[in-house]
């Protein structure tokens, strides 16, 4: 993604997915982004990763687990309710 979100934003999302068996699959996800803060303010980076596993109980029903971590020190894409007020 390349666009404008209050500054020029560049974002990459990389996904590696693997079918382990007929019922089990797993995926690894890595995200990285850069956003221009504004004139004289510099750029801000963020990144994150996730590991996802899926177990198909039946052909139409599955259980999915996800573990993830994000680092967004300037709060560009992750904000809390206290930051929005």
C-alpha cells in the first residue's frame, strides 16, 4: 500500500502460509510500515508479526489461534481510547 494518511504512508504485509496436514495449517505474517509525519518532523516506522494456526474440525468448522506483537511507538496505527479523547 502506498497512499496518503495524514502523511505519505508505505505499508508491506508479508504472509507465508503452509498446509501441514488435511486438518492443520499455519501462517506467519510480518507487517512493516513507514509514514511521513510532516514537514520537519521526520518519519515514523512500525512493524509487527503474527503466527496463526488453524485446525479443521469438520470441512465447514475450524478453530483458529493467533499470537501477535506490534511495535508502533508513535501510535500511528494503534491508538488507545485515552489517546483519542
